[in-house]
């Protein structure tokens, strides 16, 4: 077996409306709803949204809103994204900083979603 990527992960939220607004309006993710279940899409990935712990089984042992620390890779440059997020009054928690990601050195900025999850946006200098 050779794991080559991820298909989706689950995010538990305490406020569905605020969650969908943040990821849709601030980060530009596409929202879809099917049979009462919500999902966010970006690139070729998906985030399933749960509104209570273990909403669908099987589930993680301790699914809690606000317990994630996520890094998304973004296109463009970090400084422009930082200015755009400030204009949207996004809840930024850092300026642009240098970090080491899975593919090497990148510029990152951090913000929090409505549940308090730490969201890192990473920008690699060269396209990979």
C-alpha cells in the first residue's frame, strides 16, 4: 500500500452558519449540501462539516469544535493574501512568517475560524 494524499477530513462546528460563512466568504471554498449534510470543497479536496460530535458513525473518539490546527496551501503571494484578508476583517493572528512545510520553505499566515481552529495558509515561492 502507498498512501498518496487525502480525500477529505471532518470538521466539527458549534455554529454551522458562521462556519460556512468563514470558509466560503473568507477563504473562497465552495459549499454544498446533500441530504442535510454539508461539505466544503477546495482544489480536489473536501471537508465534511458535522454540527455535533459523532454526528455520523464511525467517528473520531473525541470530536470537538475548535481542536484543529490546519495548513492549506494557497496560490499567489502571502503579502497580497494578507492584505485581502485584512480588508475582509478576517480574524488574523499573525503577520506573514517563514515556515517549513511538507515541500520545503514557505511563507505562512495564520487566522482562526469561528470555532477557534487555527488555520494556516501556506505559500510556496515556486510552483510545485
